[in-house]
C-alpha cells in the first residue's frame, strides 16, 4: 500500500510570524491569520510578490507599490481568494493603485525580521491583499517562518516508513524549495502559490497515484483539500482561530 502525506507550510511545518498593515488606517495587525482576513470579504484577494525583501527595503519608502512593481516587472501569484477572480483584474489593481507605498511594506518587514534572524533556516514572504470592489491595495503583508522543532524528524520518519511527502502552500515556491531541501522533501513534490482550489486538485490528482492520501493543514484555506483527502489532519501546533 502506498501512502502520500501533503503538508501545508505556514502554521503546519513552519512557526510563522505575520504582520499586516491596513493601508488606509495605518493600523498594524500582529500575528493575524491572513487567510481568515482574506476570506472575511469575498472581494479580497491575497497575492504573493515574487520579489526579494532586500530589494524592497532598499527602495525609497515614498515610492508607490504600484510604480515599483510595474517598473521592476515584479511578478505575483494569487495565493488565496474566496471566489474565482481574473488574474488581469488583480494585475490592473496592483498596477494602478495610488495608496500603498513601499514604506507600508517596509514597516511590516522591519517588525518580522528580528523574530527570525539568526535561525538556521528561514522563509520570508511579502504580499498584498487587494480589494477588487474598491480597486485598491487594502493591506500589506509580511510573513516569516522557521521549521517547528521536530518537523525535520517527522519528515525523516515518514520517509523511513515508505511514505511519500509533499508540500502544497500559498507561499512562494522558491522559498518553499529551500525549506523542502532542509526538511528532505524532493523539490518536485513542492507546490507553491497554491490556492484552496489548487490544493484540492493536487489531492485529487495524488489519489490517482496512491492508495491513501493524507492532508495536513491548519487553516480554512486547507479545508477543500482536507475534504478531498482520504484522511485529514488539523494541526494545532501554532494556535489561531480555526
């Protein structure tokens, strides 16, 4: 019998620290669950930016995020949304927004970095939550994560039992691959920028290859994949509203 276990990353394999800034009010939201924030409004879309934190930090803080993304040709991925949304719709908002500045993003980055610096392996991601109804960047997001104690041992143990392990996450694939290298998960079993629908499809595809497929997650964006799996495991390793 062949078994596959699919892990979410943030909150499941990684202890994650998050800061979200409300662009309009300037309020900082600490350790908030970004998927819950996104799902709270059907017009919100969580986007992951394919840019390096160091480059974002070097740029003038007064620069509009839209100008920076456009001039640097920074790509993005849709990580989480409640309903189907056209990529071009999101792209237009990111290109034309006149509110969010790099200073908003940098403020989040400065808070997260001290939490993770000095760790053996870290994953740092930056994103934006856009509102398709208001056609604006509503929130800036920075998330940094390090593997939970025992994560590597768990993966090694599963491999020794002959279990195939995968990662399916809304995080950037480049960051996930570094984490997978550390944990011992092959890169061809890593799926990044995976929306809830994509996670579900991954599970359904794997069920054609394996006798049993297990989904391990910690949040609402894992729910569809959990329902599709033969066995679902809800992780409480990192406390949050489930």
